[in-house]
C-alpha cells in the first residue's frame, strides 16, 4: 500500500462501538463504494466508502462487512467478504487482498470471498430481527447516482420484507465525529504532507507564474510524500479569483502586486488535511493587504480559543460573526449605520465574510458529525475565517485544522507558516 494503515486495534475498537449500540438480534451491513465509470471503458479512481474503512480498514472495491453480534456461532458474528483474486486478476489489475492479509489488517478472523455472501447472509437473516443498513446522510449530500448501498437496501427489502429496518448513519456520524488517537496520527500525517507542499510553493511563486503551475508543485510534493494527491479539488486563486469561494479553474496568471489564496490539502490513508493560506505574488504584502491579512489572522486566533467542549457550533458561529463585524468596521468596509440597518437574517458582515468558520474534518473533508450537539474533546475542526473584497480584487482566507481537547486545542498545522513576516522571509530567501 502507498500509505501506512492504522493498526487492527483501531478497527476492532470502532466495530465495538457499533456492537454496543445494536439492539438484540441485530445485523448491520456495510458495502464498499462502486468503481464509477467515465466514458467508453474508462473508470474513475476508486475511493473507499468511509464508514466501511472506519470499521475494517480494507481499502478495496467489492468488500462487504457484516456484523451480527448475537448469532449462535461466534465465528459468524463478524464477517468480512472480499473480492476473489486470481492469477488473471493479478496480471490485469495487480495485487488484491488475500484472506490472510485482510484478517491481519481488519482484525476480523472470518474472511470469506464475496461469492459466498448470499448464502451466508440468508442464514444470518433467519435469526435476525433488526437490520441496520447504510446510507449517505451528510447534511449537504446530493446523491444522484445509485450506490452499492442503495441497491442492496432495495434487494434486501424485497427478499426480507418482514424484518425491521433501521438507519446506521446516525450512529456512524456520532462515532466518526470523535477521533481516536490512531486517527489523529493519520490526520497529522496529512497535515505534515500539506506543509511540505506549501513550503515548496513558497520558493516557487513569482510574478507571471500560472495558477496551474502552482497546483502542479503541490501535487508533485504530495505524491512524493506518499499521498494519493489532493484531498479535494484545490483552489489556487490569484487576485480577484480569490473572491470566488469555490474557484477551481486554476488557469489564470499570478500578477505582480496581487495575493494568491490557496485552499489545498493532502490526503493520507483516506484522511484529509484542509489548509488555506494567502501569500503575495511578489513576496511582499502591501500595506492594505497586510491590514486585511492581520484582521483575518486575529479572527482565526480568537476562533481557535472559542472552540472548546460544551459549546454549540451555532453559538460559536454567532460569536465569530461579531468578532468579524468589529474587524470589518476597523478596515472601513462597514460602519455603524450598516450594522444598525442590517437584516438580522443577513448581517452586514456577510457582504465580506459569507461562509462558516468551521466544519468537522476526518475521513471526509466536510466530515460527518452533528452540527447541533455540543462540541466534544476529540473532535477535529477546521478554523477558516476570510475576508473577500471584490472591489479591491482581494480575498484572504486562513485555515488550520485543530483537535479539540478538554482544556484547549491542538493545532495540527502549527508548523505551517502563517505569520506574514515569516512568509515574506521564506519567499525572499
């Protein structure tokens, strides 16, 4: 494997969380993602279903995990079904998991081929009452392609219509939102690779370089360090492009006197970093750029101190809005009249800061996890305030990834340059 996976103990621990929450006579089934087509006989790169990976660590297509804690035969209480391999498959597709390898990685002793699934599943269902099946229930999910999970739900209900069916997603969201120490290690590795990419870029950027040339520098460093590449489509936005929040064209020139906004992160072992930085193309911030940069940096530092166990994300975002409002007044972008006359549903500061400050981070970049329950120690969040002034062609966002601890936070990106004077020094070495 390109990356070093976590130990089997993590996956055993994660499965036990599910087992402890299942009612008696339950069965839970998790499927891998499909390999999706492009055109003709082309396919996209495979990306594992994150819930399955969280529970067994198997990063391979056509994988099924079945948990049936009350089954009379102990060896069938946890079963993993993997794709049968052969010499022919090895020639055309390369190495696939053997049963022994899957056992060692997942910690599951009973490994079967997927060709055995239907007959065994029939036996498990005869003694089960509650069936827990998986779906994508992310708050912002917009699923237009039928998944392997969705097909299985349809088939299962047709074959076994009298069982009691349940959603497993709510419990998975709860479990995955609080990271285990082994997961923090993977996230730190993703952040460290991201740091290497950023430091490489600081010595590369100069006037007239193209945005996609910078993207290539990041990708080179990420892959060289054992990442499969970007955690998400990277944003390399110079000048006024930085005022487009999801700018991913990355095809413009970087002009002398402009800033470049980077929103990039490396993936490592399916865990994701999510970093934003803003740097001057010519290696020196102008007075105005520095004023806005310092304002964003102050908001970020205050935001990090506000994120702590027990508070709600809603209360946190409301407080950040007030902090940003004060900074925008100081910058002369809004005034007290704007604030007095604002629509409470669309406060004045939203003209220049129109997105949220933090989201869960983990196996998904916008990771699953409730946005309504109080924050807990072990959760990982981005902290990413920004100010976007279209009329000045200036957009600045600064983003770090932090682990919430009982008495504060741990900054996974503390080594990534963010101080403006350090950035200038590194760019001019």
